[in-house]
């Protein structure tokens, strides 16, 4: 099983993936733009194929998947798009989320909370995430929480021009009111203990952008 092609919809409405399965093409449309689905889907295809499932049944099963709140859930807010991926975070999942953000049109805003339970590697891993944001041409990086300061440092090192760091979620949300513009895509992601869903709820409030601009 291999991924032969992948295309994210304009507006991040979903993703088209073509898998190669024992010499046959299996096109699948995911309802989510998350690049993690492409990889997880490949594993599911391999497992189901090994158990003898027909390709059409596999396609139907994968296309029936729907996102839930906090799991790369696409929210259309007041003139901009929010990628709610707040359920949890680790270096691999944040990297995948940033790659999904990179496929968006318009300006790309990454609101990144701390990744907890990384031990002695915490500062280095946060720095890598900041640098990756720069490599993926993210326009604005907002780091939330004391432990996320290395994200901001890494983003600056990688050339991101607009980088901000805030100790508290309320401060970050207030600052976002002066940043977000129509057509932007805003990724919000952090560890479960950081609970950045309150930032998503604030972004979703009617008139959020009008209140800021």
C-alpha cells in the first residue's frame, strides 16, 4: 500500500487521496484536510486488505469518517477559517497540523500552546516546531504559555516576521483580535492540559473580526 497522490481542497473542505493497493488505484475522499488522515488511512487500507476486505468497502469506510471538535475540526468563523486541533499535541502531531495549515489559502496563523510531558527535550522540541512553521511559510506565530516561548524563538530564527508570545490564553485571544483578517486560516493546537479550546470559542464568537478591526 502506498500514497500515489494527494490534493487538499481549496478552503480546506477535505482531501483527495489516491492509494496504490497491490497494483490497483483506490481513490478516497476524506471529509477532513488533515494530512494525518492520509497516513492513518494507508495503515487502515493495509490492515483491511490483509483481512480480505474489498477495495470498495474500504473506500466507503474511510469516506464515512467525520471529524469531531478538537480533532482538526474546520470551523468557518466571521470571515476566516479556524482549524480546531486543540485536543492534544506532541511534536509529530503539531508538525502534521502545520503541514495542513500550509495547504490553506490566504494568510496562515498558527496559535501554538505548550506540548507537555516532553521532559528534558521540551525546549529543543518546541524550538523545532517554531522553525518548521518558518519553513512552511506560516505568516504569524502566536505561542501560548511559558513553555512555548521556544516556539517563538524558533519561528524568529526561521524568518517568521510576525511572532508573539503570551503567558496566558486570554492575552493571546485579545491580541488575535488585532491580527486576524478576512480570508485568514487560524490553526489552534496545544496539549490537553493547556486547553486552548477557549481560544477557539473566542474566535468563533459572532462579530469577532468586526470587534477587532
